[in-house]
């Protein structure tokens, strides 16, 4: 806007700079000037920037990358892949560092990478490179512009020499003109070697324009106006020109997907994938889409951020063409990216974090640009294949599902769990040695359980998770405590539903049909209810409960409990084979037997409470059988080392016999069981009176036979080398402790036989249900213990004679009535 168009009072104000706020240290790259800006912005805004300045780059190294440097925003980087490449530059297995905060993106990319790799890998080639800067010239007439065009052609050699004076990397390969009236757009088209080239081509073109001014004036061709860019180049823009001609590196990735891989990895029939691609193509035509990709922009943005590229160039770089077409029974797929604006030198590629990501890819420094292009194209193809499949089978909606509620909810925020709130909660219960006067966060080791982790994945609007706090008592003593904010049962079920979608659309539907009948309903209220029970058997095992906050209408379920300290051993040992000694296992089985005995024959004392939630019925167990069979089929395909053909057959037989086993168990005395009793949720407390079991995470508790807890714990704590004598000994330790606590005869032979029959059914039940939940969850989180758990469970089934189950034949100990010795010999 010109001054002559402004009222005088506004013109005067536009020139008054002395009172304008100024960011200090303009043009300075030092820690001193950065600190000045930190102090200034906190004063100017009234807000702390402590997290922004907690992880700093050396200011002097950022010259040319940023102005007025203040601090650093950290974006988490995850690994996608591995993906097998057969390219011109890219060979072998590669992983992709992706900087993103979008859940499911890396998992989806990895799934597509798996499909490509299992089909023989992805073939990649760079087809060319061109980057342009397009200045515009305005002349008096269109004829003068035409004369200028002829002049350019005659002086191209001189212009190339001038460009060479500025950069040895920028090579002018085309000099084209486009006339619009008296305007002439001149396309300076370059090859820029390993640099993205935006700044380089600006500098070389500007230098050429400066040189051209004198000879143009001598030729009488001085333009009325000239500017170095008029948006004709497509820089940071989506345009048809960029799609057709390219701007940056042009690269292609292709593969032939086998029908079997499509079915087993992408969980879709080839015909359905092809139909989904046709529907997307039709929608693209209707909406005027330039190019056709499913979601390449997401992959490109994540890899650009991780490797120091110009993130704004995601616009033109994500223009692409995804091709999916039949090739006999298989499917040919390709991804062409014509305008990938990337480089392995220059820009942000020199920053240390970005350098490490480039090095991870093998793309750092000179000659890394073509390799980076091939890698991006390959992984972009993987992501698009995964998304096309997910959209077609509605896995996409499930994986991104958020809970819909028919009422507004004032969700819990982290700020509400302040010192005042925690003091009130803990003093109301009065479980600390003295009144609590303050609570402050501290740094201490803490790992979230699977249920908490699942809830955290799906909840975005409220505070869920665990934190260690220090409770300050009136006596001056300081007591560490864990504050656990729980997700609701619906949120956990939604997270499981998202994972089930990764196993295929049929299994996702089966999960939805059964999810309310698997024992998860009520889990957030159940743990809080059991945390407040006063029965000595429960109170002796669980960490001390310091406080509870439960507000149903706000979906608040918060538990404050003891932080287990140095007197507690064997925490988080599920991944360590043989970590629990015979003495430790004995203490655990004896400890849990006290709970089993207290509620034996009367679990309704607890399970009938409103907060406990429903207990699965026999009919519900039977209805879930198809779902568990589908999980086993998936496991046999995905984890053949864990489920070879004979073991997968055994698991299918166990699942088929599970309803019958549940019927037998329903006729046995029921009790309250932990139902998640394993080495993830338990430890040993060293006391003057010996080793004592500590057991937490009671949210999945239910009623069942006591042997169900024993079977799961032994499957975790033993190894696949267990022999019959050892297994028999541990069963007898629990049986004896249970009988002793319950006042039953210790040496009744019939009771011994019945106990072992019930144990066999309970182990079969664990193998057919809970163990397969771990297999499902393993799609989202690697459980290092899972392979050993499956092998140990299989070994225990073998020792109990559960080895050749068929629809018409059962060799289970419980039905044959064989003696203990016979079972021990298989």
C-alpha cells in the first residue's frame, strides 16, 4: 500500500518505530542473544518457555537456518519398516526414520513395507532431476517481449558461464519462455546434484539477472518491471506443471504383490484392493485432484522433518501417481513422485539430529540425494498400499477411532492432580503413618501396564497414565507414591478394537461382536473397588492404597498407591526367563492361595458389587470361539516360529474344546481370582518374616476356579524346559496352601486328582483366551516374553496330556482319568 493512499494520521503512525516492541538480538547468533530473547519473550507474553529451551542447538551453528533463535521444538522420531529394496541406489533392507505425532502412521507404513518385502521387495529408480526458478519480465509491448526471447537464446552460453561463477553444483539444463501478453516468464531449469537447490537456484538466477541488465539496455530491451519469481515455478505449490514436468527429483517405485501376501498381510482380497483403487481414482477425477495418491504427503512430511528437508516443499513433493492394476492373480503396484524437492546437503541437513537420520539411511553428504529419493518413494508406496487396504476394509476408521459420547464430559486434566487434591485424597483415607501436608512430582522408574498403555493410546482429551509423587508427611517423612489415572473400560475396548483391525476386517468384526463379553467391562471401577477392600488376604498382597478419587459423570478413576521400593524384588521380570527361583514361586503361590481360600465358594461377596462389572457366562465363552480361532490363524501366518503347524493345530483344538472345559469348571467351587496373575504384575517383598507376594493391577479380576491364576503364573514364571515333577510340585504347593487356608483335608487322594483335572481345564482356558489377547496386542507393542510364554504353555499342555485334541477325541487327563504318573509321561 502506498503512503498517498493512507490518511495522514495513519501515515504518521506507520513511521513511529521507537515505541514499537522489538525482539532483541536481531541478526545475532550467540547464546547471549538467545538468552536475551528468552527473557524478553517471557516478559512480553507472561508465559514460561522452559520446555522450548531445555534442548538447545548451538546458536552460532544456525546462521542461515533461522532468525531470532529462541529454542527447539522436539518431534518424536519412530522407525518404519524394514523394507527390502532392489533399486539403482537403494539395496537390501532399510528402515525409515519418521518424525510425526500421528498415531498409526508408522504402523501402517510398516505393514505396507512388510507386504512389499514378502513379495520380493520394491524396485526403485530415479528418472531425472530438474529444479527451476522462473523470473517474470514485463515489457512495453508483446512484440518487445518476443524480441527478448530471441535475445535469450542467443546469449544462453554467456548466462551459463555467469551461473557457473556462483555455484559449481547448479547446472542450467533448460532456458524456456512462456508469453502471456507483454509478460514473459523465463524458466531457468537446473540440475542441482545432491542439494534440494531452492536457495542455490535463487542465487544463481539472481546473479544472471543482474548481469543481463547491461546488455539488455544496450539492445533497447530494458523491461518495465522484473522480479525473480512470480509463482510460475511451482515452488511450494501443487500444480499441474509440477505433476507433468516435475520440480525436483523424479523417482518411481514398483513391485508385484502376490495374492497370498495381499490376503495375509494387508488382510484384503486382491479384487477388493483393485476395486478400492478404482473408487479412489474416480473420486480424484470428480474432485479435480492433481495426481493420485492415498496418503503420500504424510510419509513425505515425516521423512522430510526427520532428515532436514524444506518441510514447506511437501506441497509439490507429495504430488504423485499411485498405480494399482491386476497382473494375473497378483497385483502390480507403483508410485511415481515427479517433484520430490530433496537434498542430502544444504538447508537443515547439517543439523546433528537430521544428520543422524540421514546417516541411518546412508544418505548423508554428497551423492546421497538419489538414494534418499528412492527410499522415500519405496516407503511412500508401502504406506499407500496399507491405507488403500485399510480404507476398503474400514480398518482406517477403527485404527483412528475416537469415542463418541452422547453428553459433554468435563474430562480430568493433569493440573487437577495437584498437591492440594492429592493431600485431600490421601488424608481422607488415612493410610499414611502421619497426615500428608504436600505432594510433589519426582523422577523415579515406572512402567505402565498393558491396560494403562492401551488406554493412553486411544485417549486424547483427558489425563490418563501414571506418575510418581512424593508425599510429605507432617512428621517430615517423605513417602513416594504412584498416582494412576485410569482409562475407562470403553476406551480400552476401543484400543483393542483398533488392534484387532490390524489382524483383518473379519477379526475386527468378530471382536466387536464379543468385546463386551470378555471380562473387560468395569475394569476401571473394579480396580478402585478392590483397592478399598479390607479383607486381610487382599490387603496383604496389594500395594498400600493411599487414596482414591472416583467421579463417574466425569469418567475420573484415580488411584494413589504405594511406590514399591528397595525391599521389593523381581519387578518387571516377564522378559527374563527363569528370573523367579523356586523359593519365589512358592511364596507367590502361597500368597495367592490365601485370597482364593477366603472367597472359595462365595465370590459373590465381591463380584456382586455394582462396581465389579459382569462376569462372562458359559454362552459368552462359547460365542467367542470363532474370534479366537481367527487370532490363531493370524498367529500361524504372522509368527510361524511361535505357532508352527502342529502347535497351531493344537491351539485350534484347545479353542474348540474350551466351551466344554468351561462347563466342567462351572461345576467346581468358584472364587475371586486376579485373572492377570503373572510376572508383569507381581513381585516379592523381602520382610523379616520371609518372602511375601506383592500383586497389583487387579482390574481384570473375576470369578473362576483358583487353578486359573496358578496356570497363568506358572506359564510366565517357568520355561519350556519344565518337567512333570516340577510342575506337579508347584500344583501341590498351591493345593496344600489352599486346603490349609480353607480348612480342608490335605491328603485326600480324590481332592488331589480333582485339583489336577481342574488345573488342566484352567490351563486350556488360559491358552484359548488370555494368551491370545497378548498375540493381538503384539501387533501394536512387541512383547519380548510372548514367544517364551507360548512355548512354556505348550510344554505344560504336553505334560498334562493335552496334545492330540480333535473334535471327536479328547486325550485330556480330566476325561481319561489317568493317574498322575501316566500324565507325567505324556
